[in-house]
C-alpha cells in the first residue's frame, strides 16, 4: 500500500478481509461485531489465514518481517491489528 491510510480506513479494510475469510455478510455481523474478534469464534487456521491476508494487503512483511507471535497473542480487536499495522509501517 503506497498511500498512508488513517486508522478508520485501516479498520474498514480489516473488516473486509475478515468478512471475506470467514465468508460472512453484513446482515449477520455489524461493524461492532467485526471489531471484536473474540466474538467471532475464529478458528486457529482461519485466524492464521486472516493474518497472512492482512500482512500481505498492508505489506507488513516487508516492513519488518510480519507480526511476532507475542503480538498475535495480544490481538482481540481490529484496533489491536490497526495499531500493529501503523507501528510496522512507521518503522519501514
């Protein structure tokens, strides 16, 4: 991603990635449900696929090698992921 995104733009893109990976629609989950990842009953494999998509979409891997295991354990919301993306992009 070449341009600088703000937090809300990042979160909107994160919601799209999550919806696509979990194959859910907006009728089932509203914005608030999608922001709280613990409410989505995401299985480990789905979570890993979501993280890979996020790292790829936001070019986080080239910005610092991707998210660490410690960082991944702390993710509970899209805000948590947005913070990691912003931090990774500020380092690159």
